[in-house]
C-alpha cells in the first residue's frame, strides 16, 4: 500500500494523544482508531513482560479492526511473535509460507513485532497483524517503530506512576504503624498503670482499707484488666484475619435474631443510646453468628462513642443478589478525605479523640469479607454516617 501525503501520520498529534491522556486504555482506543488512516493492519496487540521475567509476556491490550473482526476470539494474536521479540530484542517480520485465497485470509497472518524498549530494557512488544497481506514496507516499519517508541514511553510512565503510588501507600502504612505503636503503647500503659497502682495501694502493709474502698479499687482493677484483654484480643484477631487463620463457624442463622441479641446487649451497656430497627424479609444465611454479632456490636459502640446523643437506625433489606444491613446515625459525620481509609488497619479519623487502636473497623471489614460480603461507608459532615454490610444470597439457606 502506497501512502499519499494526506495519509502521512501527524507525529505530534500522536505523541500528544499518548502523553496528555491519563487513562492509557482510553488513549490507546483513540489512537488505534486513527492509526488505520495511515497504517494498514487488521489486529493490534500489546504485550508486557510479566514481573520482569524475560520469557513471560502477558497481553494487556488487543483490538481487531479489519478482517476477522467478527471472529477475534479464534484469531492468532501473535503470542509466539511477542515471545520471540522479547527474547531476541529485535524487530520481527513473520510472513506465511504461501499466499492465501480471498476466503482463507484469516489462516495466513502477516506479523510485525516491535520491542517496547526503555533505558532499563525491553518492557513489552507491539504486534501488528495483516490477514492475507500485504507485506510491510520499509516506510510502514519506520512508522511502526515510532509508534512502538511512544507506547514504550507511555508504559514506562505508567510503571513509574504505579511505583510512586506503591511508595506512597507504603509510606502511609508506615506512618499508620508508627501511630499504632504509639497508641498501643499508651493504651497498654494506661490499664497496666491502673492495675499496678491500685493493687500496690491495696497491698500496702501500713494501711487498712474499709470494704467499700477495697471493692472500688478491685472493680477498677477488674475493668482495666478487661480493657487490656480486649485490646490484646483485637491485636491477635486482626493478625489472624489478615493471615486467614481465624476459624469461622458457619451455621444457618437469621439476621433479625442476631440483631436483636446485639441490640439488647448494647442497650444494656449504653442505656441512653436510642436504637430503632426495620427488617424486611430476612432470610437464613450461612454465617458465623458470633462474628457477625461482633461486627454489629462494634458499629453500635462506635455510634455511641463518636455520634453521642444521636439515634441509630438499623435497616435490613433484601436485594436481588444480597441482603443489606445499614447502620444509620445522625452524628457529626466523617470528612470525605478519610472515607477511603476508614477500614484500613490502624487508621483513626483525626479529631475523634485518642482512644481506640484503629483496629475495630478493620476487623469488621475482614469478618464481612470472610463471609464473601462487602462492607462500605457513606457519610456527610453535619448529616451523619451510614455503614453498609452486603452479604451475598449464595450463602442463604431455606427458611
């Protein structure tokens, strides 16, 4: 195919379309659609080297634009060519041994494979396919080399962005862990200080305490020991959930019954907390009732601590593929910048006091995940917060 001047590619437009589009797949869609105005091909495929292992390539983008578009699932996308180019590092042109008749073109692919080369080595391969020809001219190969260079630059930037994002996530996790260590140190020292102080006071040989004072001191020691036990339990549970070693006892349970048990226990602890519930068509599901109640208790406790004087409404609804449980309060709400991290390990929303280890919601999210469910949050500052638990109906059983 001979190009006229009008068919010459606009290299500046091509480069800008790749550089200025943040979504690389969208950029490739736009670019691929315009390529055929100056470069004839039926299929285009992009392969990336997988995990820096030179012999393994993975297709990340593929488009059928011409012949065989209706049969793209059965086509040869040039994996063998991509592997060869990855290994040898050179442009590869592969043509069939014989020419094809018009009705057999899909069986006679003409491949052009070009390495995606960066200063750090080959990161992938660009493969063009023409079914039934024609062969690639030197001018077309030159155009294809330019495109491969642009794609290589784009994917190098993509890898750099991903590395920067990973480093930012790692730094944030390190900061959270440092905050967690400081918090845990404080949380452990506080009950230990009470226990040590009051037990030492009771054991003083030079003082006789009346029964009421002794009972008061022993009650404080008992409560602080419970707090310490709970804190250590949260730490152990979070580790077991993350390593998937915490045993789950799945049995047929009813969500309305679990909620009633949780509400009764929470209202005994927080007597001023007003709780209303609305249950629509509850099903029995296979679940660990103890663990789900643990999740419910934690959400009620958080509402009592962080949305004081606000009523809590619990709504259970049946959807097409899942049962939804919503915990709705009218508290101060959570700023939007904190919502993406609310279920992260060690994360605590600033401005809500220093109590808590930052493990409660992480544990809740992991328990729901162990039930193949999803836990999410919606919140608006000054309006309130809704925690949502979706449990799949695949886990439901006959009532």
